[in-house]
């Protein structure tokens, strides 16, 4: 299987969820969005979809 580099930005995840939730009639707070983004990021790591890497690498 070919390896590709993907950059996951939790702010981008939060923005995506905000727009999707608003379309569905929900208005999440900024704190709720940050939690959702963090949970999503942790899920991707746990499922080995991504590896966590420091920005300094």
C-alpha cells in the first residue's frame, strides 16, 4: 500500500463540523466544536488512519 502525507488541522475539523451541524439545525458553541475536533483527531489516531506528528518535524 502506498503511503501518502495528509495534514489534519483540528481547526479545519471544527469548522467543518460547525457548518455541517448548522445545516442540520444545531448551533454548537466554540468549546463544543473544539471538543468534537479533538475527539475526531483522537479517533483517527486510534484507528491508525493517521499518525500524530509534531509540527516541528
